C-alpha cells in the first residue's frame, strides 16, 4: 500500500499584499503528478486546508478541484482533516458529494464518517468517532486511520470531555487513541494516526518551532504539547500537520512526521525546501517512507544591507523571488532611495528600517533618537512629510504647515 502525506496547504494565503494563489495552483498540480507517478493508493492531507475560516471562492474551487484530481475518479482514497486555520463546519459541508469520489472530510475530533463505497472500489468498512477503516481497490489488506483534527478548548470540552488540569489534553488524547487502537489496530491492516497538533519528543532540548506568522495552537489546562510517548504502540506512522518545516519528530513508537507546507509562507521559512512524504506500508511491518521535494512556487529571500547600491544589486539578481530587505542606517531612509529600492523589484515586501548608533568625534556611540529630541514638532512633521507618500521628497507647503500649527494649538488647549 502506498500513501502520500501532505499538510498545511493554506489556500488563499497572502504574503503582505501578494496573492500566492497562482503558486498554490502550480504546487498542488505538482503534488497531483507525484501521486500519479508514485501510483499511491491513498492521500492524507493533515489540516490547514484553507488559510482562514472564510476562504475565497477561488481558494475553495482550488481545494475541491485538487482533491477531485487526487481521488482519481474514486479509485484513490483522499482523507482531509481540519486544522486550526479551518472552519470544521465548512470542511464537512461537501461530505455527501465528496464521498462519491472517495474523498473523506473530518472537521471535528469526534467526527463519525458515514460508511460508503465508490464505484471504483474505495469503501469505508468500519467507522467510529475519530476512526475509519478503508478497503482500497488494489490492496488485499485494510487501511486503519485514527483521525484527530484540530480542536479548540471549547470543542475539546464539549465533544471529548476534556477537564481542566495540567496534563488534561495529553491524558485524554492518549486514552482516546489507546481505546481506538486496542479496538481496531491489529496486525492484519496498516495502522496510521493523522492529526493536526503540536507534537514533540518529551525532553527534547530543541523542540520544533512554529512559523512566525502561524497561529499558535492553544491547549487546555496549560498542556502546550503532545508527546510522542502518547502515541499507541500499535501505530505504524503518524501523519502530522501544523509545523511548516519537514521533520521527523521521533521514530518511537513509529515514524512521527511533519510533511511540511507546500510553499514557504513566511520569511522564517526562507530557503526551506518543501516536501511531501511517500509511505510504503504493509501490515505488522515498519513503514518505509521517503520525502519528495516540491519545486514549484517562488523562493522567499531576505537580506540586510547598509548601502543602497548593494541592496539594488542583490534585488536585481533575485527578480523571481519574494524578497524582504532590512536597511541599516544612521538616520531615516531618504524617500528617493526608498523609491529606487521599491521600484527595483516586482515582489518586494515593505522595507524594514534599522537605525544604528552613530559615532561622534570621540568615537563614542551617539543615540540617533537624541537628534529627534532636539527637533521641534514642526521640524519632525516636515521630516515625516518629506518621506511620506504624499510628500514624495518635497517639504510641506505653507498651507499644510499652517494647518499643522492649528492642530498643534488645539492639542495644547486640550
């Protein structure tokens, strides 16, 4: 049995003002081609299908069209669970239509899938809250899946009965998983846990880091993570979503893998290679898996400069990437230089200014803020105006200054 594991598509996500939808179309097509070339029997998408609770029609269409292609007209099972960016209700809306194509949506941690069969031979043979067993057309043995979509504190308390305590979430999930594993995970099928959560090896001195713009997963009772030791021993592979870098968290009791997002979505992911994970699985044997690199999408690059000309040279050499630069200066960046930099690249994020201390004649550090403190409010306003979109390098006119003085006078009266 061959399975493709992917996660964190974040369809509809933007980077500042730049849409990533065209890149997402390209990389999802690449994932479909990998599934076809590898002749996989099933696909697991481990959460964060969309980037927000109310995705655009374009993002929604891209999700459904991609999952439909991955399903190969109902010959391949596709299992997609909700992440912390998804609305679980929205994820489960197309369930009836999806089942006809062998697509299974799980939005809640206690979702119980309605049994079905496709004309091509994918069928749900057993189901429970948070569990399905699948019969696949070209496989003599079943695929068992414990499904744990992301759940916020309210849902955990409402649906799963989690109580407030330091280890409440870990204890509950371990008990929930153990109960399902003891009931359904045996040596006659392939046993996988698919979840969207923050998981690490207990005692790891370098725990996995969440991307800088990722919504941190909040847990009940202060339990910030789930540990690999909470995974049932019968499990052969854990397909995780939430962290955007490919990583094998632990190999005990089995491979526990974050497959990565298909694109770099923040500059904390700059220069990362993205992957999908391909599993070759048999009952009662260790699962063999390998990662396949994704090549589509723009690179995210960031760099720091002190000289505008150096920055311009670097920007000209990286025209196809999404870029972010930091300009280190002893004063504010002149509007003319800022315009040259912004005009030099089509995919430029807002420039990050970094003011460094200047040296006086005695080589002592001078705080640049002291210069601001010595200026009047009118001088500061004039400096600001020259560097604003409206000023475009020009000093404010007398009428604008008069209006500013009038506002200052009103503020002083207050």
